[in-house]
């Protein structure tokens, strides 16, 4: 009887683990927005992004350190983004936009708007 109970608990936990794993995979799939930039390991990823005019880019800081998102021409500048904070900007005009972190200027990326 105790063996049957242990098996039920084991398979219940296995089922819950499967549901959690499936949920994590779904979350990752949703997070891979084509206009999303992840800030992690003191890098923008991707470091180069091409989008259409009128698109909005969302930056999300996954580092434990704060970062900012700054355009070198002064068109936009985020406040300091703590871990899991986001910043969005809508690119209305075609062009090449150079972006860097105001706190860590060696962090750079290029956004090309067509």
C-alpha cells in the first residue's frame, strides 16, 4: 500500500514538473519578440537589429546591475533600468540608430530602421 502511495506521489510530481517545463518553454517562446532586445552579461542582444519604420523596440534588463538605453544622437534615453525593468521606443523614421548604455558606454548596439 505504501509503495502505491509513493508511486502516485512520484507521478504527480512528475506531471507537475512537466507542466512547469512546458510553461517555461511557452514563456521563452513568447519572450522572443522580433523587436525585443535583452540586456544580459553587460551586452545588448542582439547587437544589431533591423526593423520597419513605425515599429517599437522593447529593451529588458536581465542583469543584476542597472543599465540605461541611450541614443548617441540624443533622440531617446531611458532612466536606469533595474533587473527585469523594460524600456520601449517607437522608431518612426528610417535611419541607423546607435545605442549604448550610459552607465557602461562599452555596451553598444545598432538599430537599422527601414
